[in-house]
């Protein structure tokens, strides 16, 4: 299985995750969600598994959304993420078996110690 890290390249947390994966010699692909659009189907699959945890409600983008979009999040989440990729909490690590949001080196160590990819 291919490990894929989703995020944006100028995000500090994404950079830290990429650096950790490189240092641990873990083969992975990086998918910049700004440069390579995600499909609505993929976003809906993630939303089914992760719920609204996929939405970064602390982001500047979230704060700039109008109230109607924020109130109708459950109905519009995929479309909002397509229109505003920076709404996605990042990084999102797809091991092929599981999805993990955010980055902490201790979490990644646990993920890659206990799972054979």
C-alpha cells in the first residue's frame, strides 16, 4: 500500500510530518490539495469516516465563511472543501488502511510501529 500525506506545502505541521516521514525512511507520496484538486467522492468518503473533524474550524478560511455556510456544514462540507481546500485539517495521513488527522511524532511512531504497510 502507498502512504499518502495530504496537505498544503507551506503549512508548518505538514512540513513537520513530511520531514518525520523522510527521516524515518517511510515511502510516501505528498498530495498538495491546493495544486491537485480532490474529488467530491473522495472528500465524502473522508467525511463519512472522520466527520466534521476533517474541517479546520480554527482556520482563517473558516472564520471568513459566511454564517450560512457554517450552519449548513453537514450538507455542504464536501463542496466547501472543494472550493476552499485550506478548510481541511492537515495533514491527513492515509496509510491505505486508516486515516489520521494532524501530526505528532509520537502518534506517527505508534502508527508505523504497530502497522505493517
